[in-house]
C-alpha cells in the first residue's frame, strides 16, 4: 500500500511477449509479428531543497526519508536550488534544468521543499516574472510533483499558487510520506482506534514503510522525532 510504485516505459526489452506475439501474428494472417515486453522501472524519488530555507527540519526529513528509500534499493536523490527551480544541482550533476526535461525524469516523484519567499519575489519582479511563470506552468504538467510547505505558517505557498492560479500540489511536511505513498490527504475527523491508523500514527507509518518495511526500530524512532509527530511507538 505504501510502497513506491513502478512504471512501464516505452522502451522495449529483449524479452518476448509471447501472448501478444501470438495475437498479433494471428491477426496479420500468419505473418510473424514479434512483440517484446516493455521495460519496467522503479519510480525514482527526487527531493529538491531551496538553499535559502532557514529551518533545518526539511533537510533532516529529506535526508531521513532518502536513507530509508535507498536502504530498500530505491533510487532516492537530493538536489538543491536557489529560490526558483530554473536550475537544480545534484551532487554528481550540477546545472540540471527541469524545464528541459522530456524523458523519464518526468516519471519521477518529485518533492520540492520551499517556503515560497524567494518564489514570491521572482513572481513579483517585472524582470523575472515571465520566466518564472513559464517554469511553474511547465511544472504543472509533471504528473507526480508536489511542493512541500516549509514556511513557519505553512500556508504561504498555497496562498501564492492560488493568487497566481497555478495548479500545483502543496503538502505539509508531515503529509509528505502519505503523498509519496499515494495516499489521499486525510479528513480531520475522529475515528475509533480499532479501525486502523489515523493522523500522526498513519503519517509515521507511511514514512517508515515507504521503502518496503526495511527501516529498523532506531530509524523509525528518528523519523518520528524528525517529523515532530506525536505518534505512539
């Protein structure tokens, strides 16, 4: 339920798809039509963090979630940008340009850690407004991208996107494990304890089990503290 999904790419492999080959050959009047299986990849997870974030908590959460996912054999990477995502620097690959991405990168799950302050300055500046709007308009077409609200109040990003009418997902830090696991945001209603995990307990469980249950007790406890969740061990 919580695990990062796989995706089927357009790239063919050398493995024959026997059922489809038989079907296509029969439909072609006996002329052999070889069909090969498509490549299946684990979905990559990318964490992009604004260098100007004042709080250490987003960096600690990204580092802890990345460690859990990598321990499970998943491709989790962390990059940095300054104010706006015109350029993202990976440790091994500086100057990555999201606006130019057209390939498998768009199949990654991308969490952008940002407080919205630098982004607002760029959108309000007459020299940078158009370029920044083009970037954000392009990011609306990334199917698995969200912004993680890192401002003290937690509502600055959502208000900015609503003001400028950008259809971009914004999640709270504590909701990031749910978003990565493909779980819809929870309604703030009460529920009996025996009906499953809810609220902070569920968010903690999501983070721990994203990597397929590979985290040990120490890692689980550290993640709970980092997320500042009042969950019961």
